[in-house]
């Protein structure tokens, strides 16, 4: 037996495949070049924790509305389009875009997950799972774009 399965626990759950500096695949309706930063919000309509974190995502939307120098906010889901539309409508989440995506292709293996991507399609940072108040503040600070 090679013992490889023991090494998998060394990484935090859900972070396999996500690495700072790694180029993330482009999405059909999302242009990473359109904004200095894009936050991919990986959700699943059947995920209890995704639902519980909706108030934080709404806060990000409000910050985006209040500041033109703010990152794009894009939801990515593995669910079908009707489920995505229903989730966004029920939760009043007005993001810049939403897409049906194979999350594994992005390196995302757990939801909820936040992946901050720069305009060169590289991962700047990421957060997995429900966030603490301190982590939420880290996300908010990371999303600010300096005025040019």
C-alpha cells in the first residue's frame, strides 16, 4: 500500500485544487479582464451552509452598489439553470453574473467557497466554508480596488 491517502488530510478540506497564483479557467459569461478583481461565489442550491451565508453575500452586493471601485461578484453553481434562478430570486441576490459550472473544473471541491481572481485569471485568495467575522472582514478588504 502506498499510503497516499494519508497525505490528503494535510490540506484543509475543500482546498484541493485551489492555489494562490494558479490560473483559473475562464467562464463563458465572465470576463476576468473586465474588472481588476472578480469574486467567484461557489454555491449549491442544496447546501445548507450556502443558504446560511446569504446575508454576507447580500452585504457584498450592497458594498458593490455603493462603490464603483469594487470587485465583480459572480455566483457559480453546479445546479441546473432553473434552480440557480430560483435560489437567486428567493434570496434577492443581485450579483453581476451567475453561471452553471462544473466546480471541480475550477478546483472547487466544497461549497460555499469564495475565490478571488485577478484580471489575469489568477487566484489571489480563497476562503472555504462558513466564515468567521474576521474572515468576512478579510474578504471585504480584499475586494476593495484602489482608485486609479
